[in-house]
C-alpha cells in the first residue's frame, strides 16, 4: 500500500458533495497521503443540503483550494511537485483535461453515480429516477478526456424503491461509492486491480437539467408523472404544472385510486377540501402529499386549493 520509493501512496483529490466527503475519508482511513484537495465554492442561490469537502480537509489539516479554473498552470505545477501516485475525482463538477490526467503515474480515477455504462454524464441519479429504474449504483473507473467512458475498476448496485426520491437514492449511491472505493483501494495501491473496458452500446450519455425541465407534460401518464416528481423533489427544483399562468410545484405524490367524481380528461388537479389529487392524461391518479404555489413559502393544503379554485376541478395548461 505504498507509493514510489517506499513512502505511503499519495493522491491529488478533486471532490465535492457527499460522495466527495465519504471518498476522501476512505483515502485518509487507508493511510493515503493527500497533499492537495480541489473542491468548489458553493454556487450562489444553490440549495446546499450536502456536506462540505472543504470542512473535512480543514479537520485533517489538508491544503484545500477552490479554483475557478482547475487548469491554472500554478496549480498543476504545485500538484506535479507533490509527486502524486494517483489522482481521484469524486463528484467534482468540471471535466479535467489531459494535463491533469497524465500527471499521476499510476492513473486518474473517477467515481460516477450510476452503473456505467448506463447514465453517463450529468445528474445520473435524477435521470435514473425519471426513467423509473429499479436500481442504480456507483462506479469507479479510469479517467480519460471523454466523460465516463474509461475502463471500470469496480461498481456496486443499490435498489430504487418505487416511491424513493432522488435525494433518498443519492444517499444510497453515496454508501455504494464508499463501498466501491474501500474494497477497490487495496488492489489499486498494490497494483493488482483488474480493469474491464465499458461496452458503451449498453448505455447513453445524459446532459444536465434545468428547472424548466421539470414541467409536467400534459400528455404524461401517472407513472411518468410520479417518477418525475420524485426525481425532482426537494432539495432539487420541483416538478410543476401551470394553472392560469401560475406554477404549482408538486413536491411529493403517491399512486392512489382516482376519486369517484374524477371526471374530465387531460392533466388536472382535484380537491375535496380534505385531499388533493393529480389526475393524469391516462386517467391514473396520484395523491399529492406536498405542493406549493410558486412564490409561496407555505405548503398548499387541500382546503387552500379549494379556496383558490372553488370549482374544485382545475385543468392544467402544461401542453
């Protein structure tokens, strides 16, 4: 478990988010020296619900920087002078160029939040939930200049339950990432790790998501809507539908039998003053457990909905 010339193995670490925190701790627990940690400053306006890599680095007395441009020549020179054996990227948000990837003689490795080659690219947990997947996981793979397509070192699957939110799934993926790194690290350090190339035909690349992408399609079925809602549930920007030009943010739903007076067609909301339902274009019903009108801090209750719309049935204008 040593680096060159008999010293402990040394790694430059790019890390952010909960996966970054847990994987950095795995390296430190294994005795890996970390001369430099690169992370992100929290973006203005972003909901920060995850733990801080910078805080963990400070606890352990590690040098930690938050560069706007990680390819700053001065940073590369500092890293080169540290003579790292490895480079690890744990949920770091920027692509690293060849100058970084070629720097460590024993390789650069990334932890990705899916079962590669499926869900390469951005927001893999959210995309998996949107598509109704029943499992996902974490994959440790060798890095190259193309995103998420290097050879796989190891991966670990976790289940996705039918009502899990993306945040709940992300918690499972974080544990999977810790498991993968902890069980792979000894072989990486002693040079016996076996890597297998990805069959890229078995997956595809996904891009990032914007808040506008949360608009519930007017022709979507109940299952598709439920998957979108739980994929975008807080702390993420919520799925929404529009009524009279105003957005209603749907935070949590459950499949439920349609109320007996659920008449009409198309995407619509119903309240009897006690419960709030979303009726999909296919006639399937979802009980709305949490919702807000955009701009309101207070949750929208069933009685509040009736107060806004006394006729109880409101068709959405999401087409």
